[in-house]
C-alpha cells in the first residue's frame, strides 16, 4: 500500500485530474485495515431483560422450570399472540415452522444488539443532600443499550469516561449472549474485542471531540489487544499507558509471577492534556532547593570538550561569606594562580577534594545576572579543602517558580541570597508508573466498601483514591465536568467525583451504568430455591440493588446500609470522617424498553421524561406531567399545546437557568415557528428527534 501512495503522489504531479481519480479508488482500499488488529466480529449480542413487559411481536426465550439449574432453551421465539396469561410463540430462524403455547411467566424478553431499541427510564428513588447541585445518576440496564440512550441525552457532552471493563480472566467475569465466557473458549479474545468495540464506538459519540478523555483499566490478559483496538477506534487521539501497583504483595499464581499491577490507558481527545499533581518531594512550606554550582561529573572537568572554555573562573568571596565579584574565565592551560587578586577576598574555583579542576555550572555572565536577584549563595567555609567555599544557585526552574508565584521570597540571608519557600505543594507531571500506597485496592477499595456496606462483599473494587487521582488530571480544572462510567461495578467512580467536588466546591456530575446481574455463585443457590431472574427475591441480590445504589446512598448520607454512622476516615488528599458524607444529590433509574408507536403518540411520556431532565443537566425538579399544555422546570421546559406558545415563551424568559425547550409536535412548520421565537435556548422537537436518534444508532 505504501508503494501505491508513492505512485499516487507521482500521478498527481503529472496529471492532477488522473491523480484525483486514482485517489478516490485507493483511499477505500487503505481503510480495509490490511494490518493492525483483525478479529472475528461475532453476531451481535443478545441480552435477557427479566421483568420487562412482553407484548405481541416481542422476541423471547423460554425459561427453564423453577428449581432447575440448567440454562434452559436458548433458542429465540417471537410472540404471535397473547391470551390472558398464555402466549403463542413461533421459533425464529428455523427451517420449519414451530409453534407452541407458553405461560407468560415462563418467558423472558430478549433484545439483540441488531434490534433497534426505544429506551425510557423508570425512576427508582433519589438522595438529596446537595441543595441546587446537579444530580449524579445511576442507571440499571444493559450498558450497550444505556449508551444508545445516552446518545440522545449526552452526545458530544461528556468530559471524561472512566471504565473498568471485564478483564477476560476466564473466571466467569463476563457474559456473551447470556453465557459466561470460559477460559478454554477458542473465541474468548475475539468475543471480548467485539463486546468492547460496540461499546467504545458509542462511547466515542458521547465524548466531547474538542477536549475529553477516555480512561480504561485492564490487566495483562487483554492490554495488547485493547491498545490496538483503541488506536483503531480513536485514530485522531493520543493514547498513553500507565502502570499502576494495585496489590503490592502480589496475587498468588501457582507456578507464575504474583501479579501486583494493572494498566490504565488514557485516550486524550482534542486539546485534552495531562494535568499536574503534587510533588511528594515538596510539602507545603518546603524551602526551594538549591543546587551546587560546581559540576559533578568528571566528563565536565576543566579542559574537556563537554566542559567548555568559559566556565572556569574565580568567584571572589569576602571573609564574612559574601560574593564581592565574579571574575572572568581563564583559558585552558592558564594556571588559576594567575587570576587577579582582590583585597580582602578569597578567589574560589570549582575544584574537587582530589584537586581535579572542574567547571562551574553557569558561565560568568549568566551567574552575574542571577546573582543580582539573590539567586546565588555562599555555603560552608572549608579552608582546608581546595575549594574553600561552597557555592550554590537556583536553577531556572526554581527561579520560574518564584517569578510565577508558586514559591515566594520570605527573606534574605546575610550574603543577600533569597530565602524562598513553596506557598503550596509543588506540582509536577505524573510519571507512567504509579506506586502509591493510596492506590492499594485492598486498603482503599475493599476496606472502604466494607465500611460503607458492612456484611456485603464485592469482588475487587477499585481503589477510591486511584480513580480520584486519574480523574483529577483531566477534570481537576473543570468544576462542571460530566463523567461517565458504564462498567460502574460498586460505584467507585461517582464516589471519587464526590471527593473532587468537596475539595474545590465543584459541581461535577457522574453517570453510572450497571446491570443488576447476580453473581454466578448466588445464581446457582437461588435457582435451587426455585427462583428465577425477575423475581423480587432474585433481583434484590443483583449488583445494582445490593451494592451500587446502597454505596452511593451511604457515601452521601454518611450512614451505612443499616443506617449506622460509617466508621473510619477518608485519607490522603482530603482527610475527614466518612460519617460526614457529602453535599451531593443522586437519582436512580432502571432502563425501560418502549415501542415507537407509544412514543410517537405521546403515550410513553413518563418513560421519556427523565431523559429530558438528564439532557437538560440533571438539575432541579423533573417534569413528570404536562397538565396545562406546557410546563417549565429549573433548566428546561416542555410544550405540547402550541396554541399556548406565548405563555410558554414568557415563562422561559422568566427562568434564567433554562437550557432546553422541548416542543411536542408532528408538524415541522409549527415547530419552526415556535422555535424561531425562542431566543438563546436550544430547542428539541419531540418526539421526532428522539425517534430519529434511536433509528440512527446503527447496527453493531
């Protein structure tokens, strides 16, 4: 292909028109990825939606009998008709027509990822401790479908995505098509890549193209493949990888290395840059460090090519330790004894204790310039040594710290040199290897979850402070950032965002997405008890209801799931009792599946309403109904009786925080008429824009 590129360039020079025609043929060939990551893109996934309504035309599976530990019939059926509590179903994709009658209670709704979905949200409660701050949101649903829903509410609006996807360990850590992917599955890696690719493509639509970041944690099982996948999906981005020590003792592996680290990919999009962080070598009030002026490496000895010809000169020091004069450089070969003398002064040259003549770190002219400002000082007097006085100076970086205000001059030494200290912690660029006690997954992950939710275990939660530190690098200066985690697990990301808000008074909001899957061990036990997905006694053990939502509630209120004040303190960047909680709000939802007919005829408003609130910033009260033709809340308004548009527009103008006006009409002309009268506010046509968005998410 590179040869074709060379020939194309030559053709353009000889015949521009011919070159243009050839380019139109060659560019599609280049996009076929003859190199890089190639994998089997498996048939789109299917997910069982226990508890969701089944209607005529629904795609379903037949559940195994109660008490069975088997997976049951994995074939897909279509509901032909429903009579009372019995459904007539026909087998899909079968060579012969097969029909049967099945009790509705024995069917579960199935969505394949090739199917178009029309999402809604069912409210599941709130925690309100943050006054007028925006709400964090927790959405219980299949994350691919929730990402499709978020393309309507948050397209190009997310500042940071932090995800901790399944590591594909073969230890039943994730499912593909309703079945755990085992370690001996020959297609384990390609299934994982297909699974990730579909979600990352949607995630890309949510990130701000001008300045945002995607952070993905992974271990050694898939990090190479993930790196290539990220490069293909985000070719315009800068991808960095950091190694983080999460288990200093290492995780024992018989016959192998004890694994102590994992990796973080940082995909920087647009103008996104890595922020600075506190330098642990300098605490608050730490003095600005000085550097000895004499060169230390033997390669910089006087007369060497590295040493240069202009950095061996006398510095005249008075008896009371002041620099009286900085002399001129002596040429190579000229004895230092020939240097001019100065009354009452000792000429100081850069000489090792062995007598080896070195060079100073700066030329005489450069040293004179910084000496004028007090950035050179005289140290210990050592008359028995060849260099009788120590000479130190401030490097250009330290001088910049003083000039910029990061460090301040608090006084002067007797020789006139400055006394300077850092007013705040000194900042530095983070390295690509993180070995920090705060990132220990056991002490800063498991221990914190145990404190918040006594008696409830969650495998391998992320270290709270590790997520906090990673996000701070990119949203530390964005007080209103939107952060998304669509593999949210126990909810560490939202917890970290709350800590960031407390540290600087920010109003960042986090969107968590998780399903309500029950662990493999608990599933087996519950099936033996005659329970199935969708049963309340089954669902209460799911990750969202048992871990994620209770953790967020506990973190905000400072009370455990049992209502007891949380024991222990937060550590590191911001130390305070966990029982203090946070001044934050959170709202909980479950993803619903609506029909386009119900949406387009305004029969599904209650399911669509939370999405309208989310799109308007998840702030203030929600509009749950439109009783008088229009309604206005804190950040948005809705009108479905366009004859009352004058009242509606007046109400919008009286609400300064309004961001969006939703106009419900199937008449494009009337929509434009009302939209043109609304100034400075985004307008959205319902339900046309919603339906068009659902139908343009594409097949994955």
